[in-house]
C-alpha cells in the first residue's frame, strides 16, 4: 500500500508540473505529423510543373543553381530532385547565417515563384517542439535540454501510470479498455484517464524512446551498440576546393554506382568545407518509407566513390536506426502510423486536463474532510 501511494504521489506530481510542457510537445508534434503533405498542398503552384520538352540533367541543374548562387551572393547546399516527374527541383542556398529555398522548373530552366508558403510557421512549431523557442540562451541549448528531460519523465509517467491502473483481475477486459460512463465526478475522470492511457500507452512510449535517440548521445550510442552498428567512419579528402570538381564526372560516378537500381528521389549535398565529400542520398523508386535513404559519398576532386551504403543492404537494426525520425513521426508505418501517432500526441493535453481536474477535486474533498474534522473537534471541546 505504501509503495502504491509513493508511485501515485510521484505520478501526479510529475503530471501536474511537467504535464503542461508535455501537452505542448504533444500538440506541436501532432501538428507536424502531416507537415510535408500540407506544405506540398499549400505550395502546389510552385512545386508542381508542367512536363513539356526534355528534362534537364542533374549536372545542368547543378550548374544552373551555382549560377543563381553567384548572382545572389550565396552558396548551393543541397539540390533535391523528387521522384515525381511533374515536381520542381528544390535548391537550398546558404546566404550568410540563413538559408534560402528556391524551386527550379527542370523543363523550362526557370525559377518558380514562391514555394515556401507555411514553412516559417512549421519552423516555429518545430522549434517549440524541440526547444521551446529558447533553443539557444547564452550559447547553450537550454530549451532543448528541458524538452529532453520532459521526454524522460514521460517514460516515467507511462510506467507509473500502467502500474497504478493495473486491475485486480488481469483478464477484466472492461477495466482495461472500456470507459465506465456510469461513474460520476472523479471516478469517471479516472476511468477516462486510465482507459485512454491504455490505448495510447505503447504509442507514447514509442514517441518518447525514439525522441530520446536525438536527445542524448549516450542513448543513441547504446542503441547503436545493441544494433551492432559500427561508428561512422569519416572519409579522408584531399582538401582541394570544391571548384575543382567536375560535376559531370561526379554525376557519372553516381550513375555507374546505381546502374542496377531503380532510383527515385535524389538529394545531392555539396560540402560546406573543402575536406568534406560530396554526398548523394537517394530513395528507391518505390521506397518502403520516406526516409529509406541509401547514401553515396564521392570525392569531388577526382570523382572517386568513397563509400556506398544501400538501405536494402543494412541490417535490421541499422535500418531502424537510420529511420528513427520516420518512426518518431509514425511515417515509417504509413498513413495509418502517422494518424495513430498524431492521435496519441493529442491525448497528452487530455491527460493533463483530466489529471488536473482529479487533483483539484481531490484537494476539494480533502479540504471538506479537514473542515468537518476541525468542526467536530471544536464541538467536542465545548
């Protein structure tokens, strides 16, 4: 009994203190569940093109992007060609401390107008989700560390919640999965809180544990060791500037390396520093999920392939780890997975509300009981 009371006190204390933060994380996480399709729909006028004539080759697209970068006084960072033939090519430019995204029509060689409608909004939502918009204070990730700690506490809330709601009879289906609408007041709130918690418990645990992968190096290293994934080796570069690269030769090396594969989306990332290799990530034409990337790293100074890691050749553990963000969002499991993870995130505000209502009601009852005892004690002394 004493143990149950201790865990009960711990559960509600964390719930009424950190609960508001967890509710905020849940709402923002739910908002980002379908971020990509929402942005595609909002910017269809700029991101969709009419297929007319011959499509530009990737070397031509890169050359066009570099010409535009010189005009803007910026640098090309990534060039992404989607799988769909009627999609514009996305180019990310680095301009000082900021980034600029432009969309190129690969058939007309013209830059599209717009294409970033709604992106600022989702950037703010993501910043709230990851760091409470106070991501950097005094050069430290203060907000992010708070969010990371909240994710750890969410694991604790899930575990203590399961312990506290364990029914006397394990096989009592109704106690586990049916809200008792005959109850009133705090009893009904508890039934609602506990039953919905049972449904979303594995999903909340999945969200918390996958989110921690990006929060703590020791945790990600532990998972990588458990999965048998070796540390990423840094490729050695000649240290020559990127202007020495022959884009056509680099692209030829990529095409030769993937000649036996049916390639879909391609994202080419140019080095920030001369010592870095040129990295190309690509998806199969019909990928299992949106982050099933294979990666090729090429020395831009001599067009030699430094490494080629195919997603299909990875071990099961390595595939899961490389898809951790997709798992965290639910996209790894398709549309159904995204919907379920979104609903579980939206359940967090419900837990906070019902938890607070039960807490306030309990305090009210305790105050009435205390008042009655004091009144009885006063009457006894008269």
